[in-house]
């Protein structure tokens, strides 16, 4: 009943924010949230996490993630969370010795002038500055490129999801990265290996399969023991799931990359025994990554020596 009430409240409050113009930009929404003591953020947290996040004294993993998203202005984050710039950063820091970069086919700056007919193989087109803005092109010769072009132009035109309050996205150039699409023998998308790295040490390994249909999750500790941990409202990978031995190498790579931050989630892929870089995430799920049991949220928060 309480969650239902929160949903009604946030729906009403969101309507008010849209009418007032607060959703128009990052700055206007941040100003609105600051004045209201982050009413929207707290309501959304209550719905997504099952508790109202404490932003004055964050203790749980998600509270710290939200606090970082709202207040951190480190100039490094717009670099390492940009899908194009992070590739250069990895090379500059000599972090690409053990991990491969998925081949870059094109960088699209001017969508109007780009010749989409030049794309001859399966690719993923990714908005370099944003999350969730991806186009999967499996058969280029059959694609409706006019529709894809319009979608990219629409993404470029709009400010990225102001209500998410993702500051790094406001600092990035709106370009698109066109990467070679890798898949396994069954032509499914590769499994996601997500490493939660705290102060240079992997404390949680999250694996996601079936991303092109219904994502399924499994969680392991650093020693690769399967944990009785679930993502709230998400399907679990079958208990008989066998880990790829290369995950041991992945852990070391994730720690090598993650040691530059007090916390970062490092995403990697595996293909034919080789490890490929995915991305570095500052605030997984914008700080609304609900785990079951709920104690996991607090235990992960204890691993993160978050600055006062």
C-alpha cells in the first residue's frame, strides 16, 4: 500500500515538474530538486529501493551512488564514461595491454552527412554520452536507415534525461560510436560480466545473459562462489550455469582499471577466450540497483569508503 502511494505521489509530482519546465535541462531540474530537498529523488528511491535514501549521511551502496551522481564533479568522469573518450584514456593509462577494445568502425559526429550505406557488417551504434541509446544492426542491407538516422538526430537534439541528473552527460560531445557487433555461436549477444570494484578490489561479480530477449542475472563473490543474491524483480540464471574460466583473468583486469576510483563498476565481455572492454559505470542504475536480500545494499555500502 505504501509503495502504491509513493507511485501516485511521484506521478503527480512528475506532472507538476513537467508543467513548471523543471524537466527542460539538467540545471533547471537540479535547482528544483535542491529547493525541494530532492523530493523526486527520494520518492523514486522509496519506490525502486523500498526505502527512502538518506542523502545527508549515505550509508548503503545505493545511497552513496545517488549522492555521487548528484554532487560529484570530478573532471575524470566525463572522460571515462564517454564511450569514445574512455578508449583513449585506457590507451593513455596503458590499461589496454590485457583487455581488447571492440573494433571501432566509425565515429558519427554529423548525422546528416554520414553515409550509412558505408556500414556493411553487423554493428552496434552507441550514443557516446548516454546510457540506453543503442541501435543494434544485425543485417545492414535490410535496415531502414532513414528511420535510424531520424532516431539518432532526435537523440542528439534532446538533452539527455534531465530527470536522471547525470552531470557527466552534460559535459560530453554528442557523438555516436559505431562498433563491430560480436555475438556467440548462437548469434545471441555476448554475456555481460560486471565487476563491482571498491578501492581496487572486486567485491561482487554480476553476470547477465539473454540481453536481447529477457535478461537473467547471477552474482558471485571474488572467489567465484555463487551468492544467494538477486536483482529485484529480475530473472535468475539457471543454478547449473558454468562460469567461463577466463573470469579469473577478468577480475584482475577489472581491478587494474577500477583502482583509479574509490568505486567503479567495470563491464567486460569474453569471446573465444579473449577479454573485451565494455564500459566504466560511475553509478549503476543511477543508484536504484535494488538487491535481494536488502542487506546486500548495506554490505556493499560498507565496502565503499565514501568521502565525508
